[in-house]
C-alpha cells in the first residue's frame, strides 16, 4: 500500500534544499543555478551563504529536481564543487512561482 502512495506522489511538485560547498562563490555559480533552474522549469531561489557555501531552494517535480542536482554537482566553468547536500524542504509559497537570486541571510 505504501508503494502505491509513493507512485501517486511521484509527479507532484516537491520542495528541496541543497547546500553546495567548494569553490562556489565568485565564479558565477548563482547565475549558473538561476539559468539551470529556469531551463528546467523550477521555482525557488539561490543565494550565497556567509560560510562560503551556496544554498539552493527548488520546487518542482522529482525528475526536474534530480536534473538540477546533477547540474549543481557539475557547476559552471571555474567552480570546484566539493559536495552537494540535499534534503526535503518545507513548501514556501513566496518562492513557488519563479526562480530568483536572493541576498544572503
């Protein structure tokens, strides 16, 4: 029965949060993520964090989010992605319609 519920949720939009570490600031990473997210049809945001990581919040179908994760692991030319940490995120209506670059917290 649980397997059926998982299949029903498979195409529904989900919210995920990613923390990308490595050489990811000062190399155009946020612009790269914004472009990738828009190409994939995702909503959400990307921002630099004070500790040198980049945070990405994305809303979309599981296959769109998986494609974004692959792009985050690659990064733009000049970036050196060391790690991408991913976890489920709470739905944030303010970021559910479009993708944007936002200021650091």
